[in-house]
C-alpha cells in the first residue's frame, strides 16, 4: 500500500461508517447488521486486541421508537478525512495513520479519530483506533488508544497527504507540523 492507496482505503472506510450511521437511525436490524459487517470488513484485530465498529442502538427496537430516536438525533454527517501519513513504526512496520474528524457539527471541526492501517495478508486493514484526548489541556495533541494495536511513538512521516485543514487551533498546528510546514 502506498500513500494514495491509503487515502482511497480510508475514504472507502469512512463511507462504510457513514452508511452505518445512517442505518443506525433509519434501517432495520438486518440492514444495520449488514452495514456493521461491511465497516468491520476493513478491520483486523491483532492478537490480544479487539476491533469493532461503533454502533449505538440496541437491536429489536420497534419502528415507532426508532423513528422517535431518529427525529431527536442529529443528522449523521460523513466524517472528514483530514490527513493521511505513512510512518515506520517499531513492531508493526509500515503503517498509515488516517486523521479523521467527527460525524456531527461540533466534532467535524477537528480531529476525533486516528485510524492506523497496514497491509495484513496483502490487504489494507485498520489495526488500531485512537481517539483524541479532549480533556488534555496541553497545547499538544494527545491520542489515546481506544482499540486494536498499540502503535507507540513515531518519528517524522515517510509520506503525507493533507486533505482538509482542521478549524481547531491546536489541531491546525499539529496538521501543519505533520505536513512539515512548521
């Protein structure tokens, strides 16, 4: 996988997540299960870890209750792919980090997830999901491992594609730093 293939892979994965978010509010349990299976097909859980796709609703909701929930919920948005960077990591080798915004008006403005992908048996797979530490009051961006492999510290990226500058100032500084602009 190269940087351009990684960008395409993350964009396809984000499409799967968006369709799952919509299904979570509008489709039957069976259709939602198919959407979850599709988004999880992009993932690989390294030994000793788990990787699952986020979903919110419990199964078996009556259609009237689902309609009420959908009426109160924010309309799902496609998560923005902000940046993709290729790194050499200790223990995992070549990995690609997809820096992703959230799926609602507030979290779409900056980083929310950092998905890590690598070749697994000749196919790109997401092997780790990190989330932004919103409560860190330092000026630096801090990521916490949510699931999957622990990536550890990385150096400068081997390759990078900036796609959408974040609006939040500290995320923008981090974005510029990764791109080598600061």
